[in-house]
């Protein structure tokens, strides 16, 4: 019978392996056999430790999210809005572009958005909604006038999409555009560009709507 240390080791190997595969291929295209082969564990170990592939997927979502939170926490600051906006974008880009983590929460979420899984919906909604509130608060402060929820929703997606796109185009960027992949070393320069572009856009949009 496996001792407790061995149990923990096998469980963690399954999470690590699943995190990489789910991030690369998505939930539906990743098989239990692939996960177990990568983890050097037997097929029955997933049911033993998690109960099902769905439960393992939820564990991976939580694990990759907590990794990102620990490595690149969003800073609380009383700095001017421009600085706080930049810090949010910079931290988000670090999370998206990092290779330090096992799997990547944001690539996992991109797969999830393309092919949603019902079983994990509640957990994903909790995580995404918490981050959306943070972005919306920054946008409302920049906009500096009354804005309905639909407008804030659209502005939020415009800003976050700029960041997510950088992390999802590595192969195409290298193959089709003949440019080097964007890495975490580029996070600062892109964060400044996205911040300046977004701040100017929000303020210009607000001024144009009120003319």
C-alpha cells in the first residue's frame, strides 16, 4: 500500500501533467491515458485521487490560478490611475507570458472559452468575475463620467483581449509573421503600450460620445 508521501507525490504529478496538457489541448482533447502516461501513474489513479476527469480538471483550474496569484499578485496601490492601470496590465501580461508555471491558467481559460465545460462553470465564473470587477473599476475611473454596464463590458473586453492575444499567437507569430515569439521579457514594453493606447482610447471615446 502506498504511504502518504507517495500518495501526495502521485496526486501532484497528475495535477502537473494535466495542467500542461489541458493548457495545450483543452479538456475535450486531452485523454486520461495521456495524463497518466505523462505523470507515470496508472489509469486508476485519477479516480483514486480525484474521482473523475472532471474533478481533476477543476483541481487544475484552481491550482493554475493559485500559481498565477502567488507568482504575480495584483498590487494594491494608492498611485494615480495611470500607474494603477499600468500595474494591472503588466501583472496580467506576466501571468499570460510566464513559463515558470506548470500549465497556464490563461491559456486554459482561452481553451475553456472556445469549448466550455458545464461541470467547471461555477468555479470559472467565480474567478473571472472577481478579475472583471477589478478591471471595470479602473475603467470607470478613467472614463470619469456615467457609463452603462454594456459599455463598460465592451471596454473591458477590448483591453483584456489585447493582453490575451499576445499569449495565444506564439506559433503563428513565428511561422506566419516571421517574428520572434513574445516572452515575459517583453511584458513591460507591451504593458506600457497597451496602457497608453487604452487610456487614450477610453478618454477619447468618452469625449466623442459627449460632443
